[in-house]
C-alpha cells in the first residue's frame, strides 16, 4: 500500500453494546458472564422462590442491570440444574 492511502478505521461498538449483544444477522448471543455479586443475588432469589413472576423479574433485572430475558434464562437453567441434581 502506498503510505498516503487511507486505511479503514474500525467502527466502535455502540454505547451499551456488550458481550450479550447479538453479533450481526443470524448471529448467536455470546454467553453472559455474570459477576460473583450477580450470581449471589440470583442464587438468594432462587432459594426464596424458584419461579419469578413478570413483576419480580422486572424488578430484579432493573436492580441488577441485566435484561429480563437474562434473568428468565438464568432461572430456567438453574431449575434444570436442580432437577439434574435431584
């Protein structure tokens, strides 16, 4: 390349886009890495109640800064883990 040629500048991810965002058309979401504090909060909520209603899910998602879908999926996976253990 000639030294004066313009090189494309990689675009930065939009504000708020993290590893949980879908990657392009037909792409799969990346695995969400929950922090130890988030897992602790989710586990304590699960010990109290294995099934969350919409209102509780919304409240928990807002408090933990996660999406409702992430909360819902975590609880589904946690119930399956408990079922396997029993």
